[in-house]
């Protein structure tokens, strides 16, 4: 793996509020890691002799992080129904049953990961099919593409079609085999996530055994929480002994520092406090939440709390693969919520960009190695071409352009210093 200095505009986050921008920047990559980042005029003499990759006319950003997506649902994009539960029953469950066919699962996985890389995503948390062999195939495809993945077989043992269900003991045994096969595989780019779909499709016994296995194996956990009013009412009827939705997962030992909770639109203060206390993270999926008419998460309120929050495309309720689009959507739905409720605030451009990059890395527990261009981190980055009529000479200009025009101008995606996707 060769060393080089990438010369271009550079934009990245230092933290939630602070971005760093170099209009003529230099990013030094060696051995797949960041050696230095700054003004090219300062950087180049320090690394004189390294080849310069001239990407002027582009802006470089860190690899994007998708904290919630359903690989099997890619063919369901646009298949709208009345609400979340109807959509699951009428569209998603029949589709996911088709992924018992491993060849079909491989085709979807190939398209899914190609779309992610083409959108600049370098790390994605994925719900795989509810079948061990199909999940195994999805990991193989991810390994071939070199993308970073946190993924697990979707687990269900109740309240879904029989062909999607299995006994808790069988699901846990399959999960153990997949963990042994794939967790930290492919040079540490693949991670396993225990994936109980949500409390509505999991018995108390399955949730408890997932919590035990998560503690035993120190793997990620991903599930859904408080996505729609209809779901909340149904879950309350299924688990009357619990004071709220969050306590179901807490009681099962599923709120950990490696847990990512998708949606979280309707949480009370007690639930938010418990999620903070346990160090779990939230995946905000604003496009999906509007598409299924689930609601609008109070993002600005959550950002005032010490919560780890990332963004998720939630394919196929989400209708695109772009985390930059999701970051933009997060701002726009916050504006709608502000207009309706006459309260709350809109995340700044810097906050939206943070959620798409460093915030996502923090949510999934990878901020020590990913998320910005700090020295020593893995060299994951995205090249975005600057349209010739645009002048980008300030951080504000760069944020505006990346968030509102970046997706259609992604020209290369790099992971650990290697181009894994480039436009034709």
C-alpha cells in the first residue's frame, strides 16, 4: 500500500459543533492510515518526496456512516402501505421469505453494497436476511467489496409468518456460528451484530437469550424502538408488565454500549435517561419516518443530551442509499417540526455533517479509528467533485455544497487508502 499526499479541498469534523476546512488541503495517507491533514503548503514540505495525487476541483470528506439499513428490503423501495405494521405484513415479510434462496440473497447483497459505496458509505450497520445461509452469503459479498459492516441475521420467533420464524435455541445457535465465522473477519472490517428485529417479533425468551449472548461475545446489538404510534400501542399490549418500550430491552440486557436503537421517535424522559445511562446509541432515519408516516423525531431536543446519534437510510422504508441525503433530510424535517410546533430548533449544517460522519462512527463505537481525519485513523474518505460554477473557499460554503449537492457528485470512495469504488 503506497503513501501519497491527496491535494484538494478538505472538510471534516473535530466534534459535534466544530468543522475544519482547508480550501487547498493536503491529506497524507500511508499504510492505509492518516499521517497528517492540513494546508497543502504546510503539509507538502513535511512529506517532501511523497507522490501527490492532484484532486483539486474536489472536496474530500470522511467516509460516511449508515447506522441502520435492511439489506433484504432493497427490492421494496417505493412499495408504500398505510403504516409500519401494515407495510411489514403486506410487503416486507413476503419479500424477506424469498431470501431463503441464497442466490437471490447474494444478488441483493451485491446491489446493496455497490449502492452504499457509490453513495460514499464506508461503514454500514445492516439487518441481514432471517436465514443463516443467506446471512453468510451477505457477509461473503461484503468481504469482496471491502466495505466495513456491522451485520447480523434478523431474529424472529413470533408474530410473523412461520417461514420467517425459528425457536430461540435455534436462532441463538445460528448466531453463534455466524459470530465465530465473521466477527472481526476480513482484516477487522466485518463485525457481527445480534439483531432481534423488535419486541413485536421476539418472545421474552429470545430477547433474554440475545442479551446473554451479547454479554458473552461482546458483539453489537441492533433493534428497533418507538417507531410509530401503532407499534407503541401493540407493544404495550404484548408486554403489559413493562412501564415503557425501552424497559423491555433493558430487562433483557440488550441496552449496552454496543447497542444501536433505530428510530426512537416516541421516548419519554425516563427512557432517554436509561439509554444515556447504558451508553446505547440512536439511529435517526428521517426519510423513512416520513415515508411510513411514523412521525418526526425531536432531533434538536436529543442533540442537547449526551446521546450518541447517527443517521440511517433504513432501506427499504428509506428510498435512497445516501447518508448525505439523510443528513439533509434531517434538517428539512426539523424545519417542518419547528413550523408545526412553533418550537425546537434546526440542526446546523455542522451538526448534520457531524451526524453523517463522526457522529455515526461514535454511535457504532468506531470513533477511535474512523469518522474524521485525525492522525492515526483509518484512511476512509470520499471524493466529491465540485461543480465548475461553484466557489468553495469557506467551511460554510463547503458544508452547504456537500450536504445539498454532494450525493450526485461522489466520484470515488476510499477505504483504508484503497479506492473501492469510482464513477465511470
